[in-house]
C-alpha cells in the first residue's frame, strides 16, 4: 500500500520534476515500481541517463536499490549496468586499499552482485573489486541474508573460475564466508540454506571443505517448509556434488509425494527426478522390492530411502500421463498453469528427455511415461526442421541404451 501511494503521488509529474527528487527518494520510487511490477518504460527508461550522470550524488545503497529494481522489471540493460559497475568498482578498490570505513556496506555490495546475477552480466573489474572488498573483518558485519545472497550470486558466474588465479580468489572468498555460514546456521531461511548448498556445488566445494552436512541437518529439521523450488535446487546440488546422503534423499523423495508432482513446474520436476535417479543409480537400486544398498558416504546411521524414492517415481509417472489442466499455486503465491500435472505434452524436448533418462536410470523402464516420452519425442523430432540439440539427443540415446530399445532409423 505504501508503494502504491508513493507512485500515485508522482504520477503525472514530468521527468524534469522527478529529477529534482533527492537521490534516496528517487531510488525508493524506482523500487516501488519494481515491487508493484509497474513497467512504465517512459518514466523508468527516461530516468536512466540522468541517474548515470549523477552517480556521485547517490549513496551506494541507493545505487544498488536502483540496479535491483531495474533488473526485476527487465529494464536493466548492459550499458546502464556497466556504468554502475565501473563507478562501484572504482569506489570498492579505493575502500579495499584504505581497509577502513567507507560508504559501501554488505547490503550495497551483495545487492549489486545480485543485480548482475539476475541479468547474467559479468563485469570483471566490479567482481574483482567486490571480492577484494569482502574481507573476513567485513564479513563479520554481514547479515545471514547478505552472506547467502553474495555466495549465490558469485556462484552463477563460471568466469570467476576460468583461470587458476580467478579460481583461487573465488575459493578464498568462499573459504572466508564459511565461518559466517556456520555462525549464522540457525538464522538462515530455508531458501538461504538451499542457495548456499547450490553455490558450494557450483564452485566445486565439498565436504569437509564446506559444511554441507551441517546445513543438511538444519534443512532436514525444517523439511515441512520446503517448496518445489527448494526441492529441485537442493536435489540437483547434492547430485552435482555426488553427496549421496540417504536421509536427505529420503526426505526429497517424500517431498515429491507430499507436495504433489502437479505442484512442480516441469523444469523443477525434471531436475528433481534426474537427481533422485542419479542417487538410485549410485546406490544400486533396482526396483521397489529390492532395497537400496547402503551408500552412506557422508553421514552416520543407516537409512533405506528406496521405498519413498520409488513411490515418488510412481506418483510422477501418474502425473505425467494423466494431465488434468488444473491450476497450481506457485512458490510466491501466484496462480499459474501447472506444467507437471498438465502432462508430458506441456514439457519442452529437453525436459521430456531428462525425465525419460531419469526413469531409465532408476531402472523403471516399465513406467507408463517411458513409451509416452519416446512417442512424443519421436513425433516432435520427425516434424522439426532441424536435428535435436546434442543435449536432447544424448539423453535420449542414453535412456534407450538403458531400457534396451534400439533408436528409430
């Protein structure tokens, strides 16, 4: 309501008048547009050139607020972000050299990192300056949200690991953050913890260098708060690490059943089932009646997740083959056509191929969705003007080899 009144009060005012607002007030106004998802390009794009010329008047927190707001609205072009990045990089370098005080804080830095991640834009000078700025002393001032946001944003850029020097710098920042992760462990939200595990997996950090088991202990205690995005991101991250903790995969399998496969977006469902299948494959599961062999590489105690795992695959099989065209509530409360329950026909080729490969990898070639997936892919590929992407072809051929079916000519 406050955002609505803020925008209502300035509607009808020209750009020249808006430019007279104090910089923090202008930043809050832009943020209000983003929160209300009001993409008024005439106003917002008209302000960009003026903002770019006035960076020195804006506090760092206002600049980061503006960058994130434009990113949320899909209006953060690379030229505008590059100008923000260059200005921020110079300031951060100066503060890193001075090693005391400064106007930037953890919120401004991590919000700027997050803005870059949202639009997939890598500005080398800014990222180098930000990582030099993130020292152990400054990290002690970070909130749990800032720690999680910073790690999550940094992990989204392969460029940070493209050379040995970059890799060592990135690993150093992550190593400095780990004590803060442990210190704030109980204060993180579920999404924060899942994002941290995902960040560790993407930069190649594993136990014992990263506290994955400690994070899983907290997440498992809060499993009733998981949503479909949490399940998809956590399962894929553990699979990427090859961190085959039975209790975690038992809980993930149960979550697929309890949340209902129809509540998942199709990309989330394909990602989750692929991770569960990799666990089944790594642990030697063959069928629901033949339990998973002990594969507890990381945690003490024995848990046999085979029953829940195969029940999850059965539930997904039914969901994929019986589309009901209903509506599910998304992770943020928005109503959307659910793609999982809508059946395989709502999935793109990669998602169909990934699901097919997951069922084959879990040794469930008798599932109803296997022939349905093959028929669907064959029809689509035959009618497409171009050959399928290599990723799709590779997944399909792998699945065919596992189920013992020869590919069509």
